[in-house]
């Protein structure tokens, strides 16, 4: 990583090439991005009532707070407006709607001062999303819902863009995760014991890059970027939205960022929806990424009520 592009005029193909080379992209809020965060705010503020979502943690028992999130986050994920605003955003930022596929947007929260860092509000250790069975052509899109600061965003660790990290992704299977650990997220309040891919060597967190955007500003990065949750010391909970995209041509061509160290099994590709009509990626294309592990769990996550 050696550049951060701000409101770049690059077209989508050029943008994907730069992201696959380790650059970051930041865009000012578009009409659909603004509508998306306003929609998320409305759900948050309805859920928390008289308390402001960013400071509610100081006025609620942690168990009650976790229970509230376990209802709020799935409601955002599965609300039809959430997908509609993503479809608009993709068009506004120049993605080909016939070839761009996205997964459902998720609402994330990072509470301050270790109030809640597990389960439904998991604080991510340094990781690449490609350790979690993501394709190398996956792009991550991130938007803050309320104001953020350097003390509550995420950090990128650019040293590791070109340097492999010894990690436990060899033990991770996406289909097993769907069948077991994923549906149990809300149960982990004090401590998260789910087995996730982690570095097996000491990570040097510095140098690091923290990107602070206004609410609705859009940060885009490759799934191969090593990144982590910054320990939140801001006194406020950070609420954000993220989702992921792939381009069908890149999926079919096995294009994307270099794979330095990911050894996971299974694939997330069945989760993606086409921008035009919410159709899934054709199964013959997904089959290029499949392995012999489909019988180990659920190839597509079927969420019980109240599970994101």
C-alpha cells in the first residue's frame, strides 16, 4: 500500500486494479450512501429510544445492550431498504450493475473501553478477510453511520500487503462456520470462544494507517488487506456499515489480489447478489472455487430469527 485515492476519477476496472495492488479508495457521500446511513440511524435510534446510540453503553447493563444489538443488527441486514441503497450506491460509483455482485450489508459496532468486544460486537484482531474463505477478488466497502475518530476506526497494516503472515486459516471452513459458530454470535457477551483464523506470529501493528471519513463517506479496500479493530478509547461506540462486492469477470478469471497466506476452505461466493436483480452468481462459476468440503456444514447460511 502506498496511496490513498480520494474521489478518484478512475473507472471501475481501473479502480479494481489499483485495489488489487493494495491501494485504498475513499469517496465522498453519494445520495445513496447518505440514504443508507439515514436508514441505519433511524433503526438505531428507534432501538435505543431516549439514549443516543453512541453513548448508550454508559447507561445499560452489557447483557441488555448485547440483546438489543442481536435484534437491531439482523433487522438492518434483512431490511429491503438496506439492499436498495447498496444497489443505488454501486451505480453512483460506476460499478457495472450487470456484473457487480454484493453481499448483504452489515451493521457493525465497536464499543468504547472494552465494554463489549465479543460475539455480536466482536473486536477484530489483525486479519485478512481472505482467511475467512473470501475470494481474492473481493472488495470491502465501509461507511461510518455517526462521526468517527482515529480512536475508534480500523487500522491497516501496510507492511503485510507484500509479506505473508503465519496464520491458522488452514483450520477454517466457511460451511462449518455457517452451521455452527455464526449462528451463536449473540451468546458470547463476556468472552468469544469461537475458533477464528488468527495470526500465529507476532504482528507489528506499526506502521499503520487509519482512515477517518465523515458519516456516509465510503472507504474501499481489498479483502487481502491485513486490518484490525482499533482499541476504542474514544468514549463513544462506533457504528458503521460494511458490505463486500465481486465483479463476475474477475471471479471467472480468478483475478484479484495475490494470495500470500490464505489456506481456508469453502467459499463465500454463494452469498453474493447481482445489483440489477438480486440473482446469485451462476453455480457453474461458483463451482470453480468449490472444493470437497460442502458436506461439512451449510454452503449458504440460513439465519434463524434474531441472527445476523
